[in-house]
C-alpha cells in the first residue's frame, strides 16, 4: 500500500477505508508510517509470490504470508480464492444478478432498509450524500443474500460484514459470494434464527478459557450466561467495531484462509493478556465494563504485534480440537433448551 496516496484523506481525519481517524492525527500518522514500512515490504513479497499465477494453492508458505498480512491490493483476490468464493462465482455466472432481478420480499426489504442508516454512519463511503454511496451496493448484497439463503434471510450484524467486504472488494458480486462463504461454510448457524452456532462457540470459548486461563474461567462461573453478554458481539460482528480496522482486516485474512478457529485465538489472547484487569472485577457490571475496555488501546492498535501474539499466546489450538468441543457444547445446549 502506498501510504502517500492517502495523504489527502488523512488530512481530513479519514483513513483509507473511509472511517474517521479515532485518535490524534500525529500519533495516527506515526503509527501508520511505521506500519506502512511493514506493508510495503509485505507487498513486494506478495507480488513476487503471485507473479504470473492465475491461481494460488494453499501451502505452508502461503499460510505464513497470510498470517503476516495480505496487502490491500491483493486482499480481495486472496480472500476469494482461499475461501472458495471464487470457485462458487465461476460455477454460477450471473446468479447474483438474477437474485436482484427477482420480485423482492417486502418484509426482507423492510428489515434491511431499517439498518441502512445504522451501518457505519461515520464512514464517508456509506453516507447518503456520498457520490457514489456504498449504501446502494450494501442494500443489493444483503437483499440478494436474503433471497439466496431464505433460512437466514437477514440478521443484524450482517450489514457490517457486507460493508467491510464492499470496502475491500469494491465489488457487489464478490462481496455476495464472500458472505456466502462466511455464513454458509466458515460460520455455520451463526446467523440462523436459533443462532445455535453462535451459542455453541460462546460455550466453546468458555471451556477454552477454563483450560488456558483457569483463574478467569473460575471467576466467570460466578455469572451464569456471562459469555453471551461479553463476547456475542465479538463473534457475530467478527470483531468489527470492537477492534481497530487494520486489526480486523488482519484477523479476516486468517479467517478466510484458516477458518473460524482464529476467532477463538483472538478472544483467548485478549483475555489472557488482560487477566490481571479481569480478575479485579467484583460484579457482573465490572466484568462487562472490563471486556469492553480490553479491546481498546495500544495492544490492539498495533495490529502486526497483536497478530503475532494470537498465534503464540493461546498455545496449540487445532481445528480438530475446536470441532470436538463444538460437538460436546452443541449437545449440551440442545439438551438444555429441550427441557
């Protein structure tokens, strides 16, 4: 990424994604200049890796590259290929536009319309006065997806995800297929009416915390249902509006490439890194406030160091382990809800 190209936007207090710069301009510029050096170095390595290749196969080298960050000029392409979205797009030419040509469900249109003005109201790309405004593209992607997946339809949180996809891909059809990869494959049952996948993963995190941060796990047992209160937004919004933009995008690089286990790595790292603060909590309100504060500050702002931490701090965490824990937690939840 060429950091100089964004000078005009930074002068206006807006980053390259259209979001307001959330801190003093000088400290932001200093941090971005430092990160820009890292990005430019990564960009050269990625360009060399991708040179002359129409496709890219998964390998340990590519996995290492993804964990170190995908430059924006390659991000959309790598997300599409690694998630299987590109394969789906090519297998269903014109399908996205055929969904938009259907007679639309008025109830679906209404619930999507309600969330339009709530989607990144401070982002210049999504303001109704912007020319062109991403709101139209956002509405189209959500409407098409609602017709494509009638079980899910539209669920709050999906607007933010579609918005981020549009910011990166700048393409409705690609954003649609990336949403399909996320909701249909990477995060099954997160957005279905019963949200069983989301409930399951909250319980899985609780069990992981008991194993990897036992003192915090012990504290949390005092508050039944606490994980729903403190991490449901982390998972359902995939850390959007929870962590800084650059950090979220780095997490998504790994989410599309490695799957949903990265969501647990992020949560465990935040919890383990902030154990002393969490253990000072004496009430339910204290815990909730603490979980809000641990996502802010220099630790999460420095996305490069943060991403190194998430692959070191929680220790071993395989997809096989997550799958086994999900089966156990799901059975527990279903048994409790059927009583």
